[in-house]
C-alpha cells in the first residue's frame, strides 16, 4: 500500500468534500425542477444569491425556462441554480376584489307587455301620457267676445278675440276646455247707407290656443255675420208724421185745399229727413255671445287616462 504524506491526505479529503457538495446541490436543483410540474409558480435561488420568480414553463437538462407575470420568458442555466422550489400561496393575503359585474341587459318586453311597460316607464319619469282625439267638422263653438267689433269702426283684418263659453267634448273626452282663447279677423265691415243698404259686420276665427303646453293650432270656422235691422217702419213713421203735420198747417191756412197741399209738402219734408239720416249700425262689445262651426276637423292631444 502506498502511503501519502499527512498534509496531502488532508487536501485530498477536502477536494472530495467539495466535489460531493457541488454534485449534491446540482442534483437537488435538478430533482426539484423535475418534481415541480410545468405551469407552477416557482422561485429559483441562484448561486449568486439572486432569486428569480415566475411560472415554470419548461425544464431542460441544461436550463430552466421561467415566464414572468408580464409574459417575459427568462432562461436560467442549470449551472447557476442553487435550488428551485414552488412559491407557496399566501392564504392569509386578502384577495383582490373582483371587478363589478356588468349589469345584465334588460329583457326585451314582449308585445303584450309593451303598453304596460311604456306606461310604467312614463310614470317613473313623471311624464304625462297623451293621446290624440279629432274634433269633427261641423262642431259648434259657443264663444264670448273679448274684443269689440262694429260696422262703423272696424276694418277688414282687424283682430278679433274670443273664448269658449262651454267645453267641446268628443266621445266623452273633453277636447277643448271652456275658457280656451280663439283668435280671428274681421272679414267685412259695412256701415249703414243714407239712401239704402243696411250696416253689417263679419268675422271668422283661424287660431286657437290649446290647453297646457299644446301651443297654438290653426282652425277653420264659418264666418260670423251680423246685419242691422231694417228701418222701413221708422222711415214710414217719419214720412207719415211729416205729412200729417203739413196737412194740419195747410188746413189752418187755406182750408181743405190748403190741407192737401200741406200734406204733400209735409210728406216731402219727411222723406228728405229719412234720406239724410243713416240707418242703425251693428256693434258687438266684449261679453257678446256668438256661435260658429268648424269647417275642417281639428286634432288635439288630451291626457290619457
């Protein structure tokens, strides 16, 4: 048996120890990597003291491939690895709150439920519901004048204003309430003549202010016409009075013949007075009641019930 010096034996013993430790660490790193399945979160402890964390993507004989949380892959040579171990899950950590779930889209209402759904939505928004009703042509409008018209003072196109004296109802629904404003214009104004011709005034309405926020709507109505009464009886009375007075004066002055002459003279004077006097005028002041009819249908909105 060959004998070595004591110092040399000690050196050989230390070399064997170091080689054995290196093989043991390398083997441990390889075994650790082989035992941990791919996809696991691991921590790689390098020999230089640096720790690398990530998801284990692949284990190769010469290297280990990790993927960081931001998707970057990193290759760690086996020669640099001291140990590989799975990263423990911190069960005490407070989990991050889950993002709020998006609200589910409301189901589309079925046809049978659409009317009820619309009504409920309108009530929720506090928006009144309306429906349309049509006032037919020929409907009578009872009005009260708010402006004055007269045959001797009004002119064509002068404005005329009135209000409804009673509401207009269609199929049991009040389409136009009493007090609604109706607006129009004078269409004709003829003052009384001295010889012939009676005074007259005519007007019609073409607009109405609807209740609430309905605004102003165009309408078409029949013409309202007023004509002064005839003055034939008054004229005859004036002529008769003149003739009688003339006859009386003639009889006193010249007897029977004078009476006849006086009657003729008095009648002529009475006729002259009639021809010099105008007939009666037509004047309608505020508060006068008039009626007219729609000549075209009118559609309005009313609150739905």
